[in-house]
C-alpha cells in the first residue's frame, strides 16, 4: 500500500505540518512507500530533512483503490481525490476545533467513508462524543537533540517565556494582572517569535517559566518542548493538552471534568481553564514564587515534566506510526 499525505498550503512551517512530515519520513525510512503531496499557493515547499519522504505536486497526484490518502481534519475538500479513487481515506485530527469547520454545506462525517486518527486522547474523546467513531491515537514526538535542559538556569530575575502569536490579547491581560499583583519588576518577559526550533530551544533553556496562552489545541507541542528544556509550565491546555498535562498543585482552581488517561507521571505544571485570565495570573505568581523560594514542589514538578517530555520521544512516535499506518 502506498501512503500519500496531504500538506496544506501554508506560508511557513507550522507544528501540524511538521508532524505530517515526520509521519511521512517515518514511513519512508521504514521502507514503506510514502509521499507528501504539496498544494502550496504561497510558494513554501517542505525542505529539509535528510532522507525525507519524496514530495509530489497536487497536479501529479494519482490515487488508486489500493492506496491510503491521509488529510488533516481542516481540509475536507482535499479528501476528494481519495474518495473518487475509492482509496482508504484517513482524517488525521490534529485539532478538535477544526473537525467540523471545513465541511461543505449538507455534508456530515457520517456520510463520508473516512476513518479517523486522533493526535491525542482528548481529541479521541471529542471524536467519540461528536462523530461517534473510534480513533487510534498518533501522538507527536519532540527531538531531544534540540529540546533538552541546560545544567543551570540564569541568575537574577525569574524569566518568563511566552508566544505572543498565541492569543496575543489574552497574554497581555495575563501579564497586566500579574504585574498589578506582583509589580512590573517581578519577572523578565521573553517573547518567542520569528525563531527556528534551535532558537526556541535556546530561549526556553534560558527561561524559568513557560506561559502557555494558546487554545484551542489538539496536542500542544510548545509546553512539551518547554518541559524538555527544564521550564515550569503555566497556563492553558487547549483541551488537547490534557493528554499529558497534570496539576502540580494539590488543590488547583481548575479540574478537568472529562476523563483523563492514566500516565506514569504526576503534576507537571500549573494549568488553568482556557481563557481564565485571573487563574493564569495567580498561577504565574505561584510559579515565580516557587523559583524564588525553591520549595520541594518545584523539584517534583520539574522532574515530572522531564518524564512527560521523554514519553513523547521520536521512538514512541515511530512505533505509533508503524502500528497505525504501517
């Protein structure tokens, strides 16, 4: 069976596109016939990885009934070539929020001969509750040669890394509430923007805290990368983050109402309900105090965070890809 994976047209690489490329590369390097299919009106082409899976253009795509056609959930119209060829069509749901966003009028998932793969356990739960279909979970992996901790942390003020592009206005509100309580000089803020993976990792290694302001999310990579780099994470889950997020405080202000899978780690961050500015500010204050006072809770949370990041290894991702799509 040949596997063809659709690359959405984007102006620059995103986490979701990176994961699609990783999946194709794993299949290709394992001896499977796997191809990336690019339809890129913005001119960006996937570059890069040595031994990467071959890339073909959309106009050159030729599918047959014995092929597999994998399309991310937000690009339903891209399923058309696979449906016409009666190929095995798979929707890889990387973000639960886009599952219904691109369905044409009058089209519902139950009318399409499509199977699902979920990026996380919360996304699988969402698919089961809405579409009433089961889906295996194919989690992303993070590269420990890029994202790893340093031996020491910077001295002086506690440094907070964050991504302004993730709900920028909410990030500003959280900072304003935090500074109103703790003072403008209580911490040093470091934006992560316009960096490649190596730049992101270096910034995280030189930070104490990572503030997650993004939602919705399917299985957010930035907190995992921050955990691998030795940061204490604070903020939102995007729902999908609860695949790995667990509360480090014994009595958190927010507790998920949906079922959480069993994991071999304990509390790894200070997590809030999505959009809750005050809880995020209060949790950020707690995190800064932990770094300042060095209680045992900090050591425990950081150890659990390392264990969490290690569970999302390239090896684990490879095993899942070959089990589900191999």
